[in-house]
C-alpha cells in the first residue's frame, strides 16, 4: 500500500513538473502565426502591425446578422482558412440556404493592416465579385480591431455592408480584443525571462533528481541530493580554487604560522609519538 502511495505521489509530482516546464517554455516561446497572411503591397510597417495580431491567430470569430428575411453568419479568422474555405479570411454563410455555400468576402493573401496605439484596421481584399452591385468589383472585408483588456480572445461585433455605391464597397466588422492593447509597464524584460527559465530548470533538476535518488536508487539522508558526490567534489574544487587565487601568500612562506594551521596540528601528535618510541 505505502509503495503504491509513494509511486502515485511520485508520478503526480512528475506530472506537475512537466506541466510547470511546459508553462515556463510556452511563456517564452511564441511563433509568428501571421506568416500565412500575404500583404497586398508588402511593407515593413504593415508586417509589424500584423505581428501585433498574432494572439488572435488560429481562432474562429463568428457573428450572426439578421435583417428582415436576410440571415447571415460571418466567420472571420486571422491568416487562416475561415469556415475551412481555402484562402478565405472572412466568409459569409447564408443561413436561408440548405447547402450553406459560403461566399468569400476577403482573402488573406491580399491583406492590408494599419494601426495606432490601441487599434488595428485589417483589410482583406479580393473576395468574390458582386453579382450586380458596385460595378461587379470584388468584395472586401474591413475588420476594425480595438483594445479591450477584458476581452480574450475577443468578440466579433456589428456588421455593416455598404454596397449602395459606385465603387469601393466593403463589409465592416468590429472586434474588441486585448491583443492590440498597448503593453502595460510591468512587462517581463529578457533578463527576468532568462532568470525564470533558470529557476525552472534548477527546480526541475532538484525535485526530479531528489525523486529519482529516493524512489529509484533508494538513497537516504544527504545522498538524496541529486549528483551528491559530484557537487561535493565541485564544492571542494571551488574551495581549492579560491584558496589558490585569493590567499595572499602560500603556507610554506609563513612557517611562523605553521603550528597554528589545522593540518599540522593533527599530524604533530603522531610525530611526537614517533620520536618518543625509540627513546
Ligand atoms: C472553426 O470553426 C469551424 C466550423 O465551425 C470548425 O470546423 C473549425 O474546427 C474551427 N476551428 C478552430 C481553430 O476552432
Ligand atoms: C436592413 O436592410 C435595409 C435595406 O436593405 C437597410 O436600410 C437597413 O439599414 C438594414 N438594417 C440593419 C440593422 O442593418
Ligand atoms: C490569392 O489566392 C487566390 C487563389 O488561392 C489566387 O487566385 C490569387 O491570385 C491570390 N492573390 C494574390 C495577391 O496572391
């Protein structure tokens, strides 16, 4: 029974360690998931704006829009296939139709992105052409993304379709999210991130090593400390190094203190005995 308890306790601890390590890792390591977006006209500043939206990637944002008999669902995804439609950033699904064939409003290979301190406007061009309106130009989606610290990942808001015009028609969406908020002052600096990784690694080493020594090797007392012999040796070598580097004069040059040093004191009784014996 106790062996079982120890084993399940150990595996639980191991699990928490792994989770802790993953958390440490994910907090530091993030990939740029906006790479799939292709800018309509490539520019460094637009690329930068797009990178700020990275936390929104790989998420579905949907909104239903009813007006009279019209009943549409709009799906928005950042630099990913919305509604699973290849290349589409925003699609419109007609809920009155049985087969729910999506209409592409904008493609993420024709992206434009502009931003200020706490907002970004994202434009997907090259959607499906209008049937009659707007001189049969391609549809276009604009997503106004604004900062709201209470929204994570965010919520897609009201829809406006402006197609009663000659050209430059668009669908307008709102998205409130914490992703575009300006960073708070207490952001982690690279130094503290490295420190956190260091603490994580040391904690994992100590706890994992302790468990290994105790449960698998079966060590007791100080021997449970991982690589005990090695660290003792390191300690000794460090002490020797300090001794060599920091001491101002060697012991041989100071015979007056010989009797005071600890090592000779231990040897002296033996020497005295040796002298005494033959006499
Ligand atoms: C997005 O929604 C679609 C349809 O509802 C679903 O098939 C897909 O798995 C969702 N993707 C993500 C990343 O949630
Ligand atoms: C509903 O559609 C009509 C005409 O199509 C338009 O004038 C009106 O603004 C729309 N209402 C909403 C809430 O979008
Ligand atoms: C975007 O992709 C579509 C099809 O996937 C293609 O027809 C179109 O030319 C592409 N546009 C750009 C700007 O690459």
